[in-house]
C-alpha cells in the first residue's frame, strides 16, 4: 500500500495532493478505474493500441531530433 507521511505543519490538502500524484504516476488510479467494469478482449486491444500509440509519439518526439547537416545550411548573404 502506498503512503505519504504528513510533515510537521503541512496542510492535509498538500499531503493528499502528493499522494494523488504518487498514485497517478504509478498508474494505480487508472488501473482501479479500469477494473471497475468488465472490459471485452476487443476493448482491451483498443486501449492497449491507443496507449502504445501515445507512448510511441512521445518517444519519437524526443528521439528523432534531426540535426541539419552543415552542407545544407546556406551562408548568410552580406
């Protein structure tokens, strides 16, 4: 079970926010929502395909930074 220790003088709201953030980053809340109702095998495949697509977009965005070769850059005209 995940837990958050409340620091001295810290508002409860802040501790709850830290707990929610922790649960969200670990995917616990999403899994709880998903397990509430039956999910057909086709729906599961669709969900996994959508999440894979999102992951790949983010991955591609940060890994495909094309550098412009020096030969294709035209020098500034004076």
